[in-house]
């Protein structure tokens, strides 16, 4: 069994012997590569159009590169284990240089962008985000190349609660599931008895609830057990330290609010206004994360979370100063993995069937032996 502490961060399976064991042995893709590309285009258009309708968003452009000093890049975790790619732009013979970073996600940039685009309460933005995460272990559903639908919406103080979070999550799931049904209508061969239908409803569980169900298991194994019972779940409260002394997962301290006190349906004290959608992938027979999202920090919860993680020095950065000085709006937002969503909806065994990126030779050869067509 994996150690609980080791399971908090550092995504990916970890070695190729284990990857070889989990890749399906009897796999045949329902769609060929050409059909897959047509289906991806249809899903992409459907999700973008319907997310904008459901959440009142407009599509905007987002950066691939940001200024290191801005503080808007996403550090994903709070332990420093995943760092962005950096490079120096000498510019004007180094008279006016810029130290730049490739984004790992647009999580914090989006909140600043709400002000830039003049968004009012109830309005928001959607981006077609591309990023690089160099510290992933490259397996069947982790890639160094990241494509996401990143979205953000302006909210009021009164909307900073679990009911509003859940209502937003339900709308998002309606769109994702609808995209899968849309693809099945366009490609009737997707309607097969080999795999179950997409779950109609999400099951909402707090991270503390899941820990109580499986107190001795590390996070990923707890998620696996839960998903075998409920094939689509939203796990609330990702980042707060649970009763066993560990957070469900290491969530950065300066965007999602995981410290705010809440109450469970049975009256138990809980924490966190954020969470993740996970589904059971019937092809890989494993847990499959689609999206992370949450209500964002206020100036009070930002300071509290940074204090808890020993990162108060971040408060000097422009992004954090904007929150402290009420210069950017309160918001809710998240990122939906594009290729991960295609992989799930199109019943694929590997992320490389949906996106073009770099993979080690050992993984390419492994996939070829298992009839998995990885794009080059």
C-alpha cells in the first residue's frame, strides 16, 4: 500500500512496470484516429458553447508565458515539488530584460482577467489554455503538455457557500455528460454494451467523509474505492488537513479556498469551498480526474492559508496584493482537462490517443504492443 504522505503530490503512477500492468490487455479503440479527431472537434465545440451558456461566460485569450514577478503562475502544490519552466528574455541588450515562465495553469491569471475584461457579477470568461508541467511522471493519463478549459466567474460574498458551489458543479457536469451523448449521436458505434452509460448524476462527498469510509488507505486508493461504488463524484474540501493529519491532496494556498468552515449534511464541522470531479474510467479500470475547481480565496482566507503553508512572503507579489487591496473581484473557477475529458468520453486507454506531445520510447513501445495508437 502506498504511504499516505507520498500519495499527496507528484501525480503519475511512478514506474513503467506498474504502467504496463494497468494498461488494458484486450483494448480496441472504438474510433479510428481520423474519427477520433472529428469527435474531438465536436466535443470541443459542444463544451465551449454550452459552458458559456450554462455559466454566462465569454471566450477570451490567455497567456502561455507570464512575468515571473507577477505571481500569477500556478504552483499546483504547496510543497515546491512542481516548478515552472523559466527563461530569460534579454531584450534591448539586457537593458529592459524580463524573466519569464511558461504557465502551469491559468488559475490565478483568470481572476485578474475578470477585472481586465470588465466582468460584472454573474459574468465570466472561458479560455482554451495550454501549459507545460515538466515534473509529471508520464504515464497513461499524465502528460508534460496540458490542455484545459479554464473558466472563472464573478460572484458575490453571499454566494461563497457550498450550495452555490454544488449548483455550479452540477451545471458543469451537465455539459460534460452532454458532450459525451453528443459524440455518441454523431458516432453511433460509440453506443456499445462494452462500457456503461455516462452517469447522470454526481455524488457529492467531503474528503472527510471518504477518509471516514477508508481511514487506513492513502488518498488515491480511497478515491478508487469510492468510485467503484459511485462512478462519478465531486470531492469537497481538497487542501484542508483532515483528521488523520494529512490533506486529501496538496492544493496551492493562493487560489482555492480550502480553509473556510462549513457544515456537512449531518451537522459535522467541515472545511473547504472547493473540490474535484473524478469518474471511474471503465477502459483503464482506474480513477480518472476531470476537473479541479472552487470558490476563490478572500483577502482573509488568503492570509490564513499562506500562514498555514509558510508562504506569507507571497503577499508581496502583485497578484496577492490585488486580492489584499480588493482590486480584483470575488470569483469561482476551475480547469477542465481537455484531453482527459476526450479520453473519458471517447473510451480511450491513453491520453496520447487524444493529444500530440512527447512520450518516452518505453511507453510508446508498450502501447504499440497493446494496440494503443499514440499520436506522434
